[in-house]
């Protein structure tokens, strides 16, 4: 009995025991459906959100001082060369020259430990103050919910005005107080509130923009009495396909401003921004791990059910196994027959599970937000591969048991 005949016999057995096949295949289908369905829904939702927020960093890149993370790098026991930080005038000069290619924003971190006062009330000394220009909120994807953005005049002359986060409002103002055009004090200076940011929420325990104050970058430069502020830029590219080319143009502009010589390396860094899509991919990765976990538990139950049914099948067909062995079937062929049956049942159930899973995943994704129909080819192949593995794992022990049956005892079995 060769392999082809074994496959035919396995398919014939599946067809003869149709009810058993349907019930077993349904168990596998439920497991694959939960796995593929969840992963399809996650990918569909991610695609919709990424499309909605494609302008919030997908085409952006940062120009900043080299060694931005702080400290002095050491490679192969040799300290890396240090370079001067990017100064305010250099950042402004870059912004002016890059304006023919695309918009950019200049900003600097003034401090992350500022105490803000309003009359007798004050915040904890953990407020972040950032100097920005009028393009910052648009390029960074922040929305001014109340009030307005900075005007060109305020940016140019560095007026004492500010845009604040929601945590600052809740700490310093009562429910019946209107913070707009009111005053707050920090660094011994009084600033007029012209805008309040939309609530951003927090990731990783921080409050982000909710506990931040934004002032004109010209105003921030006046607070730099020791000349230690690092100025950075975020430039917005015109097209994701042209991003590398535009980063090259930005490199040329900045090298010219910084007067880097031809043979020398860049005295600054240009890196792609941490875009919304990248942050979303990180979150989606955790969701996929959860989806795999739930799907694995479901498939584990399905595998145990399939193994039980295959063991019952071996018991029911003991006499048939004895006849096959009496006719010359080797233990290898007997094992193959039962393994092929288990795999065929798993694949049939897996195909059904994949189809239902794709449908359910797209329905869930479209309920949350209207979008197109997603066919997750990766998860389809992963699902079918898992089906084959489950078939092998569940069918091996019953197949081994069947191959070791004594032909004489099997023929006498009723």
C-alpha cells in the first residue's frame, strides 16, 4: 500500500464518517476562526486608524543635535567625537531654506520640572515647558481645543503668551473659572493663556501634552541664559515615496548651515520621526500577542478533542487495521493513514475557520470604522500551517497506537 493509496483511503474514511468529520472539523474551525478573526480585525482597525492619521508623522523626519539622547557614545573602546549642539539661529536658518520643499517646525525643551503658579495655587514641579512655533501643533498632530494657536507676531517677537494642557487647567483653575486670557506664572514671568490643548491621554504612565506648557520659541530662547538649549526641527515631507530624497536635501541644507566639510561626517542627526503608524504598530503587536494567546487556548482544546475522536476511531476500526496488516500493510503505512486522516480533517476545518474568521474580522473592523475589505494572506497561511501542525500533533498518538496493534488480536476483536 503506497502513499497515494493511503491518501485515497484517508479521504474515503473521512467521507464515510461524515458526521464525525463535520463535528471534528467544526472544533478546529472554531479555533482557527477565533485566531484569524481577531488578527484580521486588529489589522483592519490598524489600517483604518493609520489611514485616518497618516498626516500625523508618517511623512515626518527630525533634524536634531548629534548625541540627542545624551551622554557620550563609546564604540570599540574609543569615545565618539562630540559636536556642537544645534543653535537657535541655525534652526531658524534651516526652516527658512527648507520652506521651498515643505513645512517644518522649530522647538526646544526648556525644562521638564517647572512649578507653575496661579494666585495661591501651584502645580507640582513636574510641568514640561517647550518653546515652539506656529507650525508645531499642526505637524505634531496636536489640536487646540479652546482659544487659538500662536500668531506670527507672537512668534516673531516672543510675546509672553502660552498654550497649556488640560492637567494645568484642572490644577490651577476651578470649574467655574475661564482660563482663557488669564495669567499663570513660572520662571518669575507672567504668561497669558491663549489656548488650551485637546485632552491627549497618557501612554506608559506619563501625561504627555496634558501636563505641558508651550511658549513661543523666541521667548524660550531668551530663557537660555547659558546657551545650553538644544533646538530641534521636525520637517514634513510632501510624499512618503520622496521622504528619503527630501531627507537628503535637508542634510545638504544643514551641512551648509553648519559648515561641515566635505570629508567630515554630519555634525547633526536626521532621523525619521516616531510616527503614529509606528506607535500604532507597537500597540497592534501587543494585541496580536493577545489574539495568538486566545487562539492558542482554543486550538489546544480543539486538538485534545481531535485526539480523543481519533482514539475512538482507532478502537472502532481495530478489526479493519488487523485485516490491513494481514494483507501486508506495514506499521508505517498504518501510521500514515491515520495521520493523513487527522490532517485532512484539520485542513477542512481550517479552511472553514479561515473563511468565517476573515468575514467576522472585517465585520468587526467596519463596525468600529468604515473601511475596505481586508484579506490577511499572512494569517491565512499561518492558520493553515497551524492546522497541519495540530493534525500531526493530535493524530500522532492515535496513529502510533494503531500501528502497534497485534494483527491476530485485531482480527479477533469484535
